C-alpha cells in the first residue's frame, strides 16, 4: 500500500500546518487588526464604530481567514494517514482525526462569517451588530474544544506507535496533552467579561493563542520529516 502513496499530496497536507496559521495571522491578526481583541465590555456603539473605521480590512481579512480555515483539512488528512499506519488500518483514531480536522476548519470558518455579516450592512441596529460580534468572539476563543480530537488522537497515536522511528515521538504526545490543559481556560470566557478569563484576557486569549500557534510549526516539522522518510523508502522499493 505504501508504495502507491502520493507523497506530494501528503507533503501538501504537511504544509497545511504552516498555511493554516499563516493565513489566519495574515487575515485575522494583520488585515482585520483583531489583536488586541474587541473588549467584551465594548458597547454596541463602540463596536459599530470599530467596524465602520476598519470595514475594508475586516472584510479582506476575514475572507483570507476563511481560506486559511480550509487548510485544516489537508493537514488533518495527512495526519490521519500516518495515524492509520500506526493503527494498521483506517480505524477509529484515523476517522476521529479526520473529524477533528473538519472541526478545526469549522472553528476558524464561522467566526469570520459572523464578523463579515456584522460589517455587511452598516445600517442595521447596533445591538444586532454587537450580537454578531459576540457570536464570533465566543466561538473563536471558547470553541477550541472542537479542536481537541486532533491533538488527543495525536497524543494517543504517539503512545501506541512502537516503531523505531515514530512519526509522533512520545514527547510530542505529552506536549499535546499539555496543550489540551492550557486551552481549557478558554471555556471560562462564557462566565467573565473582564479579567484574565475574558475572551481578551491574558489566560483565556493570549496564553491560548501562544500555545495554539506554537503547535503548528512543530507539527509541520514532524510531518515533513515523516513524508520525506516515506518518500525515501518508496524510492528504495522502486529501485
């Protein structure tokens, strides 16, 4: 089976680990200027003013962010392939990984849509604009649990892999467990509008953003290394 694998497709998925956060940073952070985040305590009028002054940047940034969200899918497909090799077949962990990739795409696709709707009709009521703004931020920061299947499956796979050159070393498995723990405070944003556990807080937002962003270059390094190793093995078999 392995000698028929298109490693170029797998490598594209590995690059998704950089394209996904890269496009999000370009669109959501730079063009839209959503860091620092709009405060949960901002009034409806303040939110409308922000949108009116940055409408073009928000529109362009959110479109790019939605393209970035799609890159979670090829990334998840490549991860699922290597997980299936660990399982020995396309089993429950592999399926859960694919579902987690779709969840990660959804996580970062719909908040931009809410923000785009917010700026689409500037004449609508300020309160409705505020509601759409809330929906975007609450999902963007508080919806990270839908990303958990991706990192939990990788953690489990790293512990199950007994090969001499595992795709996901055990240290990466433990790192994924810590990532789950460090992202948990994000669920507290539904209870706070100020402080470190608000959606713009030090713990719920900035810490989560940092550890979330750090995961991707490490995943890219490991996946790229695994694809290159597989490509070399296929070349040996073909010769």
